């Protein structure tokens, strides 16, 4: 169940971050509301994840996957294309998440 909660936490955080960009400094009420709700839902589900997954691993996956998804949405939606260094960094993040999942014994609480 922890991985389902983590998926919800990640998607909610990505939604909140994209809404933060769309809120234009909290000047658009709908986007601002979606941002706050997205972050609240994300932190709630992240707190549930910690019953099943070690805090360091959960946070690494939550933040790492979130970074990559937000960069992808930013590239597609806002035309903010990452340069080669950013792509390499995100590739290393993805590799790190894979290494944790495949080889770390500390991925459970």
C-alpha cells in the first residue's frame, strides 16, 4: 500500500507545483487553490508512506520522481526545455531511484 500512497503523493506534488507556476504569484485564485490542495494532499499521503517505507528512501523517490515529472510537464506545457546538464542530472536521479529499488535493503520501514 505504501507504493500506492507514494504514487498519489508524487502526482499531487507535481499537480501542486504546476498549479504554482500557473498561479502567477498566487494572483489566480483557481490555480492558487489547486496548488495549496495539491501540496496538502501530497504531504498527507507522504505521511502515510512513512508507515511502509523508510523516510530517506521515500523522500528520495518522492522528490526525485517529482523533479523529473515536473521538468517533463514544464517542457511540454510551458516550453521550458532543459539543457543537456539538466537532462544528465535528471538521468542520474532516475538511476538513483532504480538503484534504491533494486539493491537497497533499506527501502522498507
